[in-house]
C-alpha cells in the first residue's frame, strides 16, 4: 500500500486536495491510503508517508523547505511534492531534491505527480512466481521483458537476457499480471507493456530487440491496449 499525505495550514485547501486525491485513488483503484496532517509542525507524523504534498508557506517559524530537508535526512526514500501559491519559490525546490514543485492552483500537475509516483511504485513491485525446480521466487516486474510458451511450459525472459522456467500456463500469467501492465498479444506471448518499444499492424518490437507477431484476430485490441497504457504512463 502507498501512503499519501497532505500538509497545509489552510484547512479549506487541504480538504479540497484530500478530496481530489481520494477521488483519483478510487477511480484508478490504486492501493493507496490518503490522509491529512493537522499539526503542520509534526514531522514525526509526516514521516510515515511514501508521497507527501507539502506546502512551503505553513504560517509557522519552520517552513515547508525546512521540514522537507528534515524528512530527507530521516527517510531518504520519501518523495516530497512542494506546494506554493507563489511561483517565485520554485527555484528553491532543488535545495531539498523535491519530487515535484507545484503551484497549488494546478491540479493537473498534482495528477501528473500521482501518475508518475504510482507508476514508479508499480515497477518496483515484486511478485512471487513458481519457478520450476526452485519453488516460489520473487521477481521485480520491471525486470521481466515478456513470457513465452515453449512446448507445454512457460519461460520468463528477463531484461538482462536470462530465461527462467515458470511452473504456470500462459493463461495463468495473463490473469495474474493483467492489472500490472502485462498483455497477452498472441497465444504464446504475454508482454510487459512498459517494455514495448514500437507496435505496428503486425508486430511488437520489445526494448530488447525481440520481434513478436501479434495474433491476427486481435491486432486492433492489442494496439489499443498498448497505446492506452503508453498514454497513461508516459
């Protein structure tokens, strides 16, 4: 689960941002929890978040930049999106290695930050798959190029070129990873859409150079799904 936090000294804006992000999370069925922090000086409460939307001007002696700097020292992996109503502060975001710097009026930019962060977390996600002669093993999804059937077996072809035999049918792979960006393009292949380089009316070219023919009966649907994925995650 991804924990998303909002810190702002203006309750009205904080509630509006909460409702917007909660609606986004519900619409995308993302595994996220959204919360606001009422005490804008409570750095301990902010430390539990994976992604934090933090106002720079908090109306206190300690500003958002100082809090962001403290959070980076305590929890380097936490991503902080700095918010402001004053564009002149934008050049200060680099001082704390902010994930994004957004003007509070731009909810489109908030959506872009959510899209990007959730996609990053998806690519970091690990799945347990049954490996022949080895049992269940964890795989980072971004390391898998595609799955291919050969004979009665399935192999996972990794980005580094290694192949691993998986004790599942290709239909099992399709069902298990459909929500994670994997798509069955013909009866023998399930591809990682984030690893698709190009796609035409006949073939998919993967980033490792592999050319995979698209099943003739579902060319239109395959292309539509890949384009939709690329647009959403670009």
